């Protein structure tokens, strides 16, 4: 187990770019980051027009609305280029498991191409577009980590129960896309490293319909997960290869 919140002294500075910023975990990441370092500024990207940050540090959060189309991503990256922030952390939180139209598939007969494509688009392709377009901006940063929220169920080796076809496949695809991107980034600009992060079962809109099957002790609150991730990022080295890490810092098998 890692240490808990109050003991954390993460060396955070400059700007963080948090994408999918209305996620339950992202909201706590933003608050915790602002609390831990008074100089940090945050660019928060979301479909929502505004976040719920209310700890007095809202002025350090630049909230940007996006529909995550490639055009919107290019426009936001253009704004970042103009502002020339030194981005130290990019954290991509986007991910869906269900929505009003579909639930994760229990069996092959439930697979629908539209649902599969939608989950792939949000969980794998949108993160990839950010990584594609951010490269010129991050070239100017000194050192940066790109973190994408993955999930243990995206591990092929760890898949013992089957089911959840779209979600599992989308996270496995995300992992592979990030692996290739990390290799390309390691050639240039070299100083960017990548983390694929599994937060553990965490209470949020994404997990809520499935929490009945999980023991209470195994369900994390978003605040704790935010603290775990900040600690992982504080301890990651610039020369690290891409890692697939769980909330406790343990490596998740591919
Ligand atoms: N909760 C868990 O138990 C658990 C376990 C393993 C992995 N994860 C992963 O952790 C990440 C954060 O999830 P969470 O638990 O904090 O869930 P959440 O509160 O439901 O957040 C959902 C996230 O997905 C984005 N999103 C939702 N619908 C979208 C759409 N149509 N287009 C683009 N983006 C969309 C949201 O971005 P906006 O800000 O734009 O709304 C937000 O970042 C996800 O990638 C998830 O797969 C969660």
C-alpha cells in the first residue's frame, strides 16, 4: 500500500493539462494538484462547460470546453501553443463503460458494431488524437509525463472472465497506441514519458452500476486514487519506458 494523502509532498510545478476533466477522479486530481503546489496552473478540458472546483484556487484553472473532434483538439492545442505553458503533466481521463444506449456485453450475441465503435472512439482514439497533436507543444516543455487512464480489464494476460468486449478491447487498443506513441516520442522530443494508469475500482458514474458486486473495502473514493496517481507521477523517472501501473504502483501485465 502506498502512503496516504497528508504525507504526500509531490514536486509539482508549472502547468498540468487534464483532459476529461469532469471525471470523478479528474476533479479530485485538480483539487489535489492545486492544493499541493501554489504555483501550478491547470488547463482542464471537458465536454462540460465548467468544473466544480471550489477550494478558492479556481483562478488557476483554465477550463476549456471541447467536443473532442479532431478540429476541436487542434484548436485547443493552438491556444496552448500561444500561451506557451511549460506542461509537466498531461493526464487523459476519458473513458466510458456504458451509457444510456448500452451496457458492457456479457456475451458475443450482445455485440453491436455501433457500440463497439463508440467505446473505441472515446476510450482509445480520442486519447490518441491528443497525443498526436500535443507533440509540438510538449517539445517546448522541459520534462513531461503523459498519463492515460487504462484499466486492468484491458490486460490480455489478466483476462480470465471474458465479457465486456468493447471496454476490454478499447483499453487494450489504448495501451498499444500509447506504446507506439511512446516509442516515437522517445526519438523526439525524448523528454516525455508515458504512464498507463489503472485506478482500481473507484466510485464514479462509470462504475456505479457495477459496485454492488464488489466488497465495500475494495471500492476506492476518487480522492484516494488522485493521491495515489500524484505519488506515482512524483516518483516516475524521465527515462522510464512506458509503464502500465495500478493505483499501488504495481505493474499490470500486458
Ligand atoms: N471508476 C473505475 O472503477 C475505473 C476502473 C478502471 C479504469 N477506470 C478509468 O478511469 C477513467 C476515469 O473514469 P471515472 O471513474 O472517473 O469515470 P467518470 O467520472 O464517469 O468519467 C468519465 C470520463 O469519460 C469522459 N467521457 C464520458 N463520455 C464521453 C464522451 N461521450 N466523449 C468523450 N469523453 C467522454 C469524461 O470526460 P468529460 O470531462 O469530457 O465529461 C470523463 O473524463 C476512465 O478512463 C475509466 O475507464 C475507471
